[in-house]
């Protein structure tokens, strides 16, 4: 995972400043004016100790490359991607490491429209046919959000996507090693939603 730099680039920074930097990058991306070209010189410049200022948990969907949509260069953010941004022990442990060892002040959970994992969960609950293999784990983790949204609601999928983001955010805020820094205001856990058509990120649980 890399060397532990303690405070890193965000020394003296705040969750608010980290979130503002992320969203400014998204505005550059949407406007077609990105700053970072992701070339080898940027890789070399970031080859020393890690000094990220945020960790992003997103979906594996190939249409949602997190470094690109926030216009971030090498070494700026840590990225974790799972189907439907579902949490497990490895994901939570990784986030605990980045926050605790690298001093990162911001965790963002990013969902997106038309999420396949949420769609699979809606279909599983409507048909009563639980998928085989470990895909069932994703369905089980997303199912509470679908149930809360209302399985018979015609808009269940977009509603469930938002609820699942909020549930994931809440779980991370209550994590044993994150709850203290969150309560003290040293770390923020926020939720966002990515629009596949426009490229924009909207905050749906800013903390």
C-alpha cells in the first residue's frame, strides 16, 4: 500500500478543503478543461511517499473511472472499487489504513445512475431468485436499500441507488476506527452520485 507519511499533502488541511478540491476537479472534467494528462512524468513525480488527500469508494462500472471524473493526477487520491460499492472487511480495512496511517481527511462513497448491481438486486427480490456464487453477497448487501425504496415502486432502482449510497456512508461513519475522527471533525465521510450522461457528481449526503 506504500509508505506511511502520516500527514501527507493534506497537512493542515480539512475535510471541507479536500471535498472542494475533488468537486473542482469534477467541474474541470465536465467542462472539458482537465488539468492532469496522466503521463509518465506525473507518475515519476508521485513515486515517493504517498500523500493522498482523499479515498474514494466507487463501483467497478467501466464507465466511472474515478481518477478521470475528478481530474486527479498520480498520488492524489486512493481508489477502491467493488460491485455497487459494497463494503467488506478488506474494503473497510483499506479505508481504515488510509485514514489512520496516511492522515487522509476525506472519504467519498460514489454511486452512479443505472448501476447494474442495484438492478440485479431489484430483479432478484422481485423474482425471488437469489443469484448463485458470490454475486449473492452483493445482492444481500444492497437488498436493504431496495426494500427501503419499495420493491413495487416504478422508480425503485434510482431510489435504491441513493439509499444504498447513504447506507454505505452511514456504515463507514460508524466504523470503530473512523467514528472518533468523524465525530471530532478531522475526517468526513460523504456520499455522491455520478451522472453517466453529463459526467457531473452531485452530493447526496455531504455530512
